[in-house]
C-alpha cells in the first residue's frame, strides 16, 4: 500500500536505463582494493551485492581511477587494466543478479596526488600550479597515511 503511494519507490528511466526505484547510493571510497594492482576482490563484490539486495535503485560506485597517475589515496580501485576490468565484472554481475543497476564513477585527482601514492610517477594535472598546504595541516586523506606535518608540501 505505502509502496504504491511513495514516488521514491516508483520505477524511473535514466537515459536508456530503467531503475526499479529512485533510491541512489552515493559514491563512497572504501579503499578495499589491492593497493598495488587496483583490483577488487570478493569482499567488494559482496559489499555492492548486498546494497543491490537491499533494493537500492541505482548504485554509484566509489571513485575508480583511470590511470596510475589518477590515484589520490591508497587502496583505490582502477579501471584501466584487463585484470581490474575483469574484477569489476564480478561486481556488476552480482549486482545485476540482485536486480540492481550500477554505474562507475571514474576518477582522476589531478595535482592532489603524490609519487609515493602513484607508484613513483609524478602528478598529472591540467595546470602546473602546485597545491600548497599550510604548515602542520593535512591536505587530503592520504596524508593520514604519509605524514608531512610540520612543513610545507607541494602536492
Ligand atoms: C566514506 C566516504 C567516501 C566518499 N567517497 C566519495 C567518492 O569516492 N566519490 C564522491 O564523489 N564522493 C564521495 N563521498 C561523498 C559522498 O558521495 C556524498 O556526496 C557526501 O557524503 C554527502 O552526502 P551526505 O550529505 O548524504 O552525507 C564520500 C563520502 C564518504 C562519507
């Protein structure tokens, strides 16, 4: 009865996709991927499958990097190697089996990376401007892992 009245629970079209309801899951970085390969495992498959089983209409994945230099923090998944793509197919298959819809959020952090995060590669950004942080402040989540407190850092 309630289900019939609530527009939130009614199906809707999004481009060519037909969503079973209007509930969407926001993209949330989980850092569960293999840090070296950017491949997602069975834990990530299960994480997204469960959300689809709960009835979410549209799942937007965590940010997925599109190249090694796109990486801004540890444990983020990628979608630029065959191994990574195959691992995501396990996720999408599991979500589809639960009747869900999932789209990938692709991600490039621009200058907000560091060679210690990006496998030794330098940052890649649209401009050459450095991102400066104030003395003793952290500039993004990965600085919790690699600490540069107490001095200025170009990141
Ligand atoms: C743990 C966590 C991880 C997040 N990761 C991403 C992300 O990968 N991509 C993104 O666009 N937003 C990310 N966000 C932002 C959320 O998608 C959302 O926009 C934000 O939480 C505001 O929504 P709220 O007001 O409902 O909390 C993240 C938020 C949280 C709490």
